[in-house]
């Protein structure tokens, strides 16, 4: 029985990590599985069943998990910023959080890996409770960075489309289609604007929803410019061209700021990693020689 405990703990953690990866996996994995299913493999169907079972289990755990009303709005916004717009995403997130916290508590409280320690188990449980939120924040930040990098290309395509005679709605939809291969995140957001416009929403509301979903300052400024242009009837092409130039200026300033911070960031690796190694290499032989010479002299006295 004692031999089986580590094996059971390893299997449980493996299943939990697999469930988290499936719950927060990108769209590319679903496309690969769909293509494999089209080839005719039966293993893909079984994997989809296991995935469905794991997600259903996480949903059950997430529905009974305690929730803070003040945290729900921020968490929902962070999930949307990370690209998870499903209504079930927040339930799955709470399920992963509770399941990971309980798993670490059980693993550290039982003699599976280390000696049982209640304080260590509580600390591991707290760490497991916070890890999904940290991972979600990093994923949302990475997605916002990719959207920010894709903005200049989107603005150039939008300027060309508007100057070619397309309206603003058609230009946004066209840019969303053209950016699908290079910038998938921004392409999905622009396509969603087209769907909202077809559903009957006002253009200003759809644009404001774009800024709220992404949370990127460049997108928010673009939305404000487009809404103001639509309100006052000014030239969309000229406004887009001026905004594109200002956006490139801001991008160059961000690069200069990051370059200026490089020297300060290199101080800590130099002091704690490189300088000790240099001191060992340069002063080590001299110190050894001094010890070999002075130590016998001290013993003779």
C-alpha cells in the first residue's frame, strides 16, 4: 500500500495538469484533433471523451467553489483579455484552482513525497490556489503584447482599404480576414466587431467593446479616434494615417525605454552571477598559493 501511494499521487497530478491544459488550450489543438478525427483515428474520439469527462469534473468542482463577488468582475475581464470568452470559462477556472489547491494539500499532507507537515501542506494549498491566477495573468499579458505588436500592420491595411473606397465597417472586416494568418488574436477581435455590427449593435458600442475586451491602450486610443471621427464626420483615411504615425512613434519610444532599462536590469546578474565567477577564476589560484605558503609557517610557529 505504501508503494502505491506515490503512483496514485503521480497519476492524480498528471490528470489534473492534463485537465488544465485542455481547459486553457488554444484553438490550434482543437483544429489538430479535428483533422485527426477526419483521418479516421478512433483514439482521437476516445481522447475527446476523456477531455469532456475531465472538463465536466472541473465544472462540478467550480460550481461549488467559493466565489468573491468583488473578484468576479476582474476575473471575467482577465479571462476575456486572455481570449476565453465562453460562459463556462470562469467555472472551469474555479474548478482548476480548487482542484490544484486540494491536490497539493493532499500530496504534502500524506507521506507520498515528503514527510507529512500541516504547515507545508497549507502553504502548498495556498500556492496552488494562486498559481492559476498567476498563469492567467501572464497569458493575458502575453496576448495583449501580441495585439499591441500587430496594431501597426492592422492600421496600414485599414488605411489602404479605406483609401481604396471601402467603408469603415467593410475595412475592419477586410483587415480581420487579411490578418488571420499573421496576427490571429487581433483578427479574431476585428471579426467579432463585424458579428456585433451584423447583430444590430451601433458602431460606437462595438468599437468600445473592442477596447474593453482587449485592454490594450493602443486599441483604446484607436477606438476613441474612430468614434470621434464618426461623430464629427472627418476623413477616416487621414485620421487613420495620423494615428498610425503617432502609434509608430510610441512604439519607438517604448523600444528606447526598454533599451534604457537594460543597463539597470543587468546589474543584478553581473553582481550575483558573473562577478563571483570572475573572482574565483582570478583570485582563486592566488588564495590557494597564499594558503599553501602561510599555513605551514603558522604551524611551525
